[in-house]
């Protein structure tokens, strides 16, 4: 654990994160309006989203399912009864004058998430709750020098707010927490995790204390939109707090904003307490009551989660911890790998993907989703190595062509005449040729210069263009020498 060194000794950071994850839903939480990203302003706004008088919200069942699905993936308590509250505040992009959220009775209670720190350490971080709420609209300040415009397309889109316990102790852990959260949400498909588009955002609560001492006063940094900024903001904020306390000052609880250009946080407003919002149950909405069958049905459709998958790769497929982590990092990678490994040796498949495929993808600046080589074609290439149709060396040449053309390996091998020669007679002919051409080396070898064996193998390989089976070459050479 890394501590901050101050003038009065060491300080420990305490961090709790509130993640806002946009539900992967085509329509909004309480209306049928579209959630499609990037539409013209105010083209995806129903009367409910614009808060026209007399409109009634109707709960979107799909969004409820996604919240439950997320709760299950976070090994959390699913509350069969939850309540929608109005959180009252005024803001120009909030036409209702309140946000429908959940306060004292959220749909999901306590859960947990396990972090795999780069050093190999595992850290369990508590999840306090997950609740459903509406997003607000957006104020556009850059469209006119004298006015602010309001775009309500985002108004009413479903968010899952996922609150962690103050269990994180370093900025790096906060970064790992975000990565793990995004990985899980993407695996189960409840949020696309795209921080650039704002579909996953984070507020970071930060305080400092003497190691193991009592909790300090926290500041909340709002709306962090990349993992890099989360880490930088937390580091800056913790150092700022240490400096204030050591200078004899006190931390005021407040909401702050991070400025990535200046790399600092600034006061946005002093902290409003929950009671200022005058939360109360929304009279337009019944309490949300779920049946256990509803929850169980969702549970049955949950895919294998990243932690379980990684463990299985190590246990059953005997992959290294490292390969298992790399291959399960993204859902697309896992799917690709599993398709290749379905019909081939998993270890060989893993090597081929992590070394050969990733190497070429990185060089070309492509992600696995844009791979010019399909999983089916990689699979047949690996099969061809396994059954000795081609050598590993030739396979790399074939893979280059596959990567360029997208063709399947069988066609390439056939068209280029690259099949491995396994015909004993043909190999014997080359071996004899090599031995006849190098009588002095043969004599030296027989005189005890064992190292020359590699020379003979190399000559045979060279003459055959790398197409002969190396094991057979070894056997034949041993016999003849
Ligand atoms: P609010 O709703 O006002 O933001 P919460 O009680 O829901 O307050 O807490 C918000 C977040 O603050 C949680 O993630 C929690 O873990 C974190 N938190 C609470 N106390 C501290 C503290 N002393 N230092 C750092 N984080 C804290
Ligand atoms: Mg908060």
C-alpha cells in the first residue's frame, strides 16, 4: 500500500466511488423515447422527458432487469421491494424540478467486487448499493456567446448509480476498481462502459487520515470521465488535503471539480446534505415489487463472469495466470479465444492469440473486433500446426498472408505449396544430399564434434524451404550419422 509522505509522517488515502452507468437500453427509464447517442438536440424527448404537466412516468421493465442482472454479477443483495423517490433540486436542464431516483430503499443492496492488483494481490471492495435513477438533460454553453441552450435528449435516460464502500486506499486501486467494474458491465451487457461518450462516469470521494486512524472529512470530485483523470484527480486531492491539515487547517466537506488541463481540483459548491434535497416517495410510481422467480430467471441467463472464467482457464486449460488474465480482459477477446480453442489445444491457441495475433493487431493499431483474421480461420491454422500439416515456422508466414488477405489458411497453404513434407522417402533424399555435400563436416561430427548436428538440421531445413517435419529430420540424421 502506498502512503503519502507529509511533514508530520505518513498519511493514508480513503476513497469511495460513485459510478453512474448508463443502462444499455433503447428507450428511457420512464418513457419510450430513444436513447440513441449523437442525435440532433431535442429530437428524442417525449412529453414525460420534457415534464409536461399531467404526464405520468411508466417504468421500463427492461431497465429493471438490467439493474438486477448487474446486482447479481456484483454478488449483491437483490431487494424484492424498492421505492422511487423524488430528489428535488432546480437546474435548467431538469425540467421536472426533481430527479426520480431511489434513496432509502434501493433495488440492490450490499455486494462486492474483487480487484486483481498488478502485483498479484487481491483486494475485496464492498459495494454499498446500486439504485436506478434518471439522467438530466444537458446545458450547452458553447453554441452562442450570450445564451445557454438546453438539450433534453439525455433527460430521463436510465442510470445505475453504483456506490462503493470507502474501502479503496490508493488512486491506483480506484483505477483498477473502474476497470473491473467496466469489465463486468460489458460481460453482462448492461452498460457499454464507454467513458468517452459519458455512458460511464464517476464521482470520487476522497479523504486522508493517519494510517488506520479515524475517517477524515471527505471531498467529492464530480463527473470524472476517464480512468486517467480519476487517478490524477485523487492524487491531487489527497495531497491538497494533507497540505491543509499539516498547515493547521481543516477540510471542509464540499463538492469539487477536476480540471485536467491544470491538473487540479477546485471548489464547485459546499456540500449539500441529503436532507436539503427533501427526498420523498414519488406519488406517481408504486413501490417496485419483484418476485423471486423474476430474479431467478435473470440469474439463469447470466454468463460466466470474468473472475470465474479466468480461474477456469488456469484450472482446466492449464493456461498461465497471465495468459488467462489477458484473454479474459475483454469479452470480444474471450469469445475469439473460446472459438479457436473449441477444436484445438487451448495452450497452443492461447500462445497463438497472445503472441502472433495481438502482435500483428497492435502493429496495425486494430482491436480484436476489427481483426482481419476470423476466429474460425485462426482455429484451422492452429489445427494445421497440431496435425503437422505445416510447421510452426511456416504457420507464421501463412498467418502474415491471412492477416493481409483475410483468406483461410488451407487455401493459402495449397496455393503456395507450403504443406509440410512428411514423406520419409522425400526427406531421406534431402538428408542424403546434405551429407554427401559435406563429407568433411560428417567426419568432424563422427570425430566427436556433436555441435555440428544442428548444422545438418539447418541445411536440410534450408533446402526444403522449412517444409519438412523437424522431428523426422532429427530421426533420420541420427540414424545416418
Ligand atoms: P452522498 O450521497 O452524500 O454522496 P454517501 O454516504 O452516499 O454520500 O457516500 C458517498 C461515497 O462517499 C461512498 O462511496 C462512500 O464510500 C464514500 N465515503 C464516505 N465516507 C468517506 C470518507 N470519510 N472518505 C472517503 N470516502 C468516503
Ligand atoms: Mg454523492
